[in-house]
C-alpha cells in the first residue's frame, strides 16, 4: 500500500481509537451509576471489558500501520545498491 493510503488509515485509526475511549468513559459512568443505584452490573462490566479488549486490538492495529509507514519511509530513504 502506498504512503498516502497508510497515512489515511493511521488518521482513521486515531479517530476510531478516540471514539472508543469516549465510549469506554461513558460505559464506566454507566457502571458507576448502576453500582451506586444498587443494580446488577455484571452485564455492564462484561460490556466494558469487551470494549477495553477491542480498544487494545485497535491500538495494536494502529501500531502495525505505524510500522508499515516506517518500513515504507525506510525504503524511500535507503539508497539502492548497485
């Protein structure tokens, strides 16, 4: 994939990660309110853990995009051998 596409994917990954973090914060608030209200929170906590696991996968994907960009950058600056 070309550098422009990889940079576009990196921006998309950043936006998705930011959105996921916001949703996690919202879910934490929900768990807190449920706990304070004396309600059952097991399902809400399971959802929160799933969200955190998904965020970890998204961050790993972002790292792989960064590695690909670095590889393509190295290729661009590495002189050809004759």
